[in-house]
C-alpha cells in the first residue's frame, strides 16, 4: 500500500514572536515493513538552523528556529510511504507465552532485548501501577501466547473505553482515564503501554496516521484526518507487534508509523518555545491519501 | 530490634554469602573495632599541636574570634538562605578549628578521588554511549533507565573524546580506623567549593596565628585549574573564550556561592533568560549587544537546562541549548546529563566497574550500600530498616529523611511498604561510625563527628583535587550523613612539606607578550540591576532626608506650638506623600485626619516593607538589586548593603516618633548610603557598570528633586511662612550652607531656583544631574553604526535644553489669583515627563525587555474511525 500524507500545523499569535525554537517528529521513520520514499518539511516563514538527526530510538527529529518577528508559523510535513506488513508476524509472536518472555528480559543480553529494555520501565506519561496491572491481568493468564494476550487487552480497551474527545488533556493521568473510561487515541495508547509495563513487558508508544475511508457514497474529505497513536509490545525473537486499541485492530497496511518512544512526550509531533507572542491558537490538518502503486 | 553486634554479624554473613556471586559488593567495617577507645587518645601529632595553640588562646578569646569570623561570613554574604523572603539571611555556622589532614593521608585520598572521577567519567560515557556495561551485566538496566538523572536527549550529546565529568565532588566519612570512605558522589552542580574558599579566607583573617605552625596547602590552585579547564572546553575562540556562570537566580539558596564563584573566576554571572540561542550558538545579552558564549559553568539542575528538549516547564533554562552543544558551538561543565551518576545505588557496583573499566581495585572504598533492586539485598535492607540509612536513588518529593534507630513502628511499616512498592528506587546504607574531630561549637573544645566534602576538576587527561574542602560537624552522626546542610562548617587544612607558594588566578604573560585589555561584557540583567540599585539607593536617601526634615519640624512644633510651624509641617507631610508616591497619604482621602496626627502614617512610611514607596521597601529594592550584581560591586560596598539591610529595621512604637531615636537611625542610614556611593566612586573603574549605577542615581535624584520642588515651591505661601518653607527645602537638599554663603540671608524664590534648578556646577541641582546624565549617556556603549543619535542621547539633550532656556526670575512669576507659580509647575512637569521617557529609552536600549517564553505543543490528538 502506498500513501501520500500531508500534515499541516499552523500557529497564530496575538503579538509578534521575536524568537522561536522548535523540535519536530513529523518525518516518518523507516521500519522493516515501511519504506519512506519522500519526505519534506516546509516551514513558513523561512527558518534557520534547520537540521535533521536521529534520536536514540532511531526516530527522525528536526530542529529549526525562527529568528525574526512573526505572527504566524506554518509547518507542513509531506511524505510518501510504502507499507507492506508481514502476514506471518502475529503467528510468529504467538510462539512464546508472555510469561516465558519475562525471565529472558533479565537473563538474555541479545541486542534485541537490550534495545527493548528502555521501554520496560515507567516513563512520565506511562507509568505502571497495581490498578493497571489488575485491569490487564485477565487478558494475561499464565501460559497464554503473547500476541493473543496483547490482542485481547487491545479489544478490552476498545470495548471498555469510550472514545470521547475533549474530556482529557495531555496532563490527564492514566489513573483518571482508568476511572472515567473515556479518552482519545493517545490515552488508549498510553493505557496499553502502561498495562503491559505493569505486567513486566516492554511496550512503546507509536505516533503515526491511519487511512480513513469515507462512509459509503460520500466523497473523501481532504485534510479531515488527524494524527494517530497506538501501542506496540515487544514479543522477543519476533520483534515488536503493534495494536490499535482505538480501532480494535492489529496494525496493518493502513497505519503509517512516524516515530516511537516511551510515551507521547518522547515523540510529540511539534514542540517549541516562543519568546513573546501572547495568546496563540493552533490549527492542525492531516490528509492521508492512498496513491496507486507505480510500477518501478 | 537487633543490637549492633547482631547487625555486624548479619552484615558479615551477608558478605560471605555474596562473595562470589558478582553484582553488588560491599566494603565493610568502618572502623567499628575502635569503639572502646577514648576519643582523642590516638590523636595525630598535628591535632595535638593545634590544640596546644588553641589552649594558649583560651576559650574566651577563641569564642570572640569565632564570633568575629561568623560576622565576617555573614557580612560577606555566605548565606545559605534566600534574600527574597527574609531580610535576615542566615549564614553558615562556623567552627573555627580546622580539620587537619596529614600529607600522606591526603596523598592517598587524592589518589583515590582522582581514580573515582576517572571511573565515573567512563561510566557516564558508557551510559550515554554504547551502554556496554548493561550488555555485560555489570550494571542493572534499572539503575540507568529509571534514574531521573539519566536524560534520553543527552544520549550521544558529546563526542567520545570529550569529558562528561569536568567537576566532581565526593562526600567522605573518616572511619575510626583513620581511613576515608565515600558515602556520596556528586556530579550535578557540585556545590560547596565556594564556601570552602570563603571559610579559608575568613580563617586567615581571624585566626592568622594558627597558620604559623603549619604548612597548609592553598586553595587558589584548584580554582586556577578549574578556570583553565573551562577555557579548554571552548571549541571555538580558544584564545579568549567567553565563560559564564549560569545560576537559577537570587532566589536559589546557593546564589551566594554562584556569585562568589563568578566573581572569583572573573566570569559574568547570568540567568537563563540572559542567554539566547541564535544561529546554533549561545549568546549573552549584554549592554553592547549579543556576545557569543563558549563555555557555561552551569549551576542549574540538568533537567532545567533546556525547556525545548528537557523539562518543558523550566523557566530557568535556555531553549535550544542542547542543540547548540550537539553542534559543538557551546560546552557546559558538567555536561548536561551527568546527574545520572548521583545515584547511591551505583556505590555497590563501583568495585567491579573499576576492575572492568580501569583494571584496578578501588583505592577509596564506599560506605556499604545495598541496592534494593535485587532480591537478596532488598531482604537484607527490609530486615535491618532501623539500623540503616535509607536513601532514594534520586530525590523523591515529600520523602522524609530516614534516620536510623529513630523510626517508630508505623514509620517502619511505611518505609517497608514504600520499598516493596518500588524496590529499585531505594538503597540501604550502613550508618558509618565516624571518627570525631576537635570542634569549638558550644564555648569549649569538644570532639564532634565530622564529614568532608571534596572537590575535583579535570585537568588534561586526568583530575586534580582541591587540597582541602568543606568539613562539617554536627552533634549527631546520622544527621550529618543524611542532611546536605546544617551543622557547622569548618576549614580543612591539608598539610604540605613545601613552603607555601603564592598561587592566584593571575596568568603569567610571556615576556614579549602584550596583553590586550579585555572589557568583560556586561550582561543586560546586571546592567539593569546596577541601574536600579542606583535608583533605589537615591530614592531611599531622598525619602530618608525628607523624613528627617519632617521629624525636626514635628519636634519644633511639639515644643513651641507655633501655628506657622504647624502649617509648614503639614506642607512637608503632603510633600512626603507626593515625593514617595504613597497616595492617598496626607493629601487624599483621610488626609485631614492623618495631618492631625501624622505618627502612624510616618511609621508606616518608615518601616512597612510591603508598602511601595516606604523607606524600607526602597531599601529592600536596593538590597535585592545590589544582591544580583554583588559580584560587580567592591567588597566593602557589598558589606554596607548588607549592614543597611540588617540595621534598618526600626522597632519603635509610634509614641517614640518625636523622641529622636528614629532621627538617629535615619542619620546613621544616610551616612551608610553616602558611604555606599563614596566607595563605588572611589573603587569602581569608570566602565559601563559604574556608569549605569551613576545614571540610575542621577536620574532618581533629578526626579526626586522635581517632586520635592513641585510640592514645596509651586504653591504660594504668605511671606511669614515662605522663608520657613524655603529654609526647610534648602536644608532638606543639604544646601542651606551653600545658599547662605552665596546669597547671605535673603530668602527669595529666584535665587533658590538658581541654585537648586539651574546651577550646572552645583551637585545638588537639577541642571547638574542633567549634565551628568548627558555626559554619562554619551559614554555608554553604542551597538549600531551611528548614523543618527540614539533616543537616549536625544532625550537628554532635549531635557537639558529646556532647562537651560528657563530664567529663574521668569519662573517665579505668580499666577493671576496669586496662589501658585504656574511657569515653574509647567517646567517641572515637563522635565519629569521627559526624564521618565529617558528611563524607558534606557531600558529598551540596554536592558532588552525580556519577553515571556511560552510552550508550543501539538494540538491534541483525536483520531477515531
């Protein structure tokens, strides 16, 4: 599957901003199943100090600054991505039971396991707790294959929680999400990550996009999409397996991965510090468009 | 509860079992064998020699000197408290008996500390680099990944050849066997080196005699090495790098040390908002524009350094700093992220890491420490909770200190629960049985447990230790080991065989080298505070003078009951409200009542610190501004600032208003304020910092004079009152004598205006202030290519021209209904407005009005399908 993604973030300020520095996680990374063919970052007004590097988790992070007074800032990320997930990945991840994996995390020093360890421990937005462990536990009876168990957890989050924009903010703690059973994709992704960590499994937060199809008979609305997020669990030899609890599906060829981290804070799409500006408003539009696969 | 012997045998057993199991290891026996011996029996020769000298001195004299030293410390501002919330800053308690360390003992300690610094630096490189220690199983991953000091954005921050650890500090305990043991390592802003220096300086002043018997290592070498090291860290501009000391600001309890270090090292002291990242480099905002910063000696917590990549809510940091470091355009000491070492759980892994990374045994052992992240150690700690010090691996908010032996049943249960919930966050540490040192803290020489903070800086490929340190004594071992501050601090003498060598921070020039004078950049914040220190000093003086005039009048009226005195007193009281801008006061609502009995309003204007315009509030403004720039002021000038803050705290009841006591205090204050300006005049080089202080003073003096003249000379008085009023105004401006000499005893408005407004050579006149301002403003640095004059230059010539165009006789023209002098009023109002615009222009030009930083985040994700 091939997609063209356009992600526009526009800030408007009441007063002029004299100086502003930003950090963006907007350019999709390469993964074993995803190839990023084209990616560009357009910034208006013209920035300085624009530089891209890889962060410790292999994500593409861009830095830029605006050093002249401005009242508007528009960041447009455009990319073209080719995705082909491995149909066997679920079965492969199911070869081990989840409780077999846990002792290996301590004893086995393979590069894959060492690379998964940073995602095993609490992070500021996705910390373990006994309440979360209690919630997750019914999906994880002893001996259950890992992929089945994680799939079950995802489905339960999907069923037990109501998708409700506006009731949570970035600062809403998971304990409250668990109590009110409401939230948005970001909360559900954090919930999945923190549940898995509470059981002793490495899990990461994935930031990306999903292709949405219009209801039958209606045209596709350009720019009506948004960024998306889900969780991923480490399965040992079979690597990482991603689940989308908001849509109750194993991620497949409609999910575009941009970056992953311990939680949202590690991979926030756009973060900045501005000097001055007064009040500001921000508009985001995302468009995920399927394009035909050109013979190459 | 177990007895101590039980604990010892348990520890021993534990050690034997763990001997070959790898992982944590524990050095043991902090000299417990020596418990029965009397303290002092095995005292080293140098201590005996010292005690002999002290005995000759006698307790009384010793106590007197101790008090003097304590006073010096306080006056120098060696405070551990904050200036903002309290006007009486508390200083370190000082113990005048130095901790003496023999030459050979020290050699071993130093060697051990250097080895430890090298080891810790390698560990940091591994943590932020390949993390091989985790792969090899030498370091449990939780120790790195769950520690708050480990910052992901700092992974790969420095190239492999650069040191993460350039400054290192270790807290040592001396066991009863005479060996030193490390119980804490510090990498994130290690503090205390400035206090050590300050203690030494005070010691040499108050106890010079004691130094005669000993060859004591000087401390200056350490600071010289530190400064050289900082200069070496510069990657560009290596010949004359700009080094700054970054502080969280005067609210920080260690601000004294930050400013002390900055002043001693000769570097500007800056706050985060003074720095800005542009074009990938860090710049300092100075009065002469932006100046590139090469090296930052940072005294901020690591996670506050860059709100863009680290803690977003930090107001102290510099957005973009990490990126500037990555680009190689700026370096910090220590490298941001070094706080990952400040983890007591590392202590038990150091012996095996030393073998792995250095191929050596640890020279300096650590106090036995059990990390609860491993099951057997956890069990052990839980079993001995009340015999161990429990420390979190990083600071946890709201956690009480664990003082062994003093936990009751419910506290024990809480600790147990806390540890079981998050075992990897805690260690248990053996409570060391410390050797005691002779101390003088309660009027006589006694033995007290003692710990020592040591300081190292990188030099070339290795490290050097300060030959000395900051020793602390307290009554209680556990408190000493748990708390970072408190107790008494004392100087530490490391003995040397060589005769003292004079070492200071001056570099020796090559014989044929011509040194270019380098005017240090004056940070905009410092400039602003110098300006305000000048303004507040002058405002305090003006208020004090007027208060004094009023008190005199008040007494005269009380004695003679002359109705004219009454009237002129009322005029002065109204003038006070106008000059101090403390409306309604004596002029607005309720003014009548206050005029009838002015005492409580006067008291409030003298001492209400929270009332803007009151004398005490102006003095506090003065103190705060001066505190921020104390590194730029002459030492004695700072002492005056401090004395004023200490002394001006009138605790009178209002009945004493007329008694003369307040009058005396005001006289004393006026002398101190003029001593402050005199010292600055005599000692500060005529550079930008001095100019700004003076500009603030002259501008404020002009404004105060205008306010006073408007309130007292603009209204018309009947002739019997007029002379009295004129006399008071002249006396208040310290001008009565000059006036009499010049104009004899003819009291006339035009001659008074000639003297107080127009005489450009008379230091108390308005014209003189304006001329001074014009001259000084012309000397301020100009940033731009000058095609036209700056607004400040234009404004000051304008205001001076207006004044020069005024004729005293013309100004003394009565209004048609004979109640005031309208032309004088017009001129004074105009001058005031112009001067206020000048003040604004100066702020915009030199102080870079700081904009409020704000966080920008992505919009909330809300995608469903």
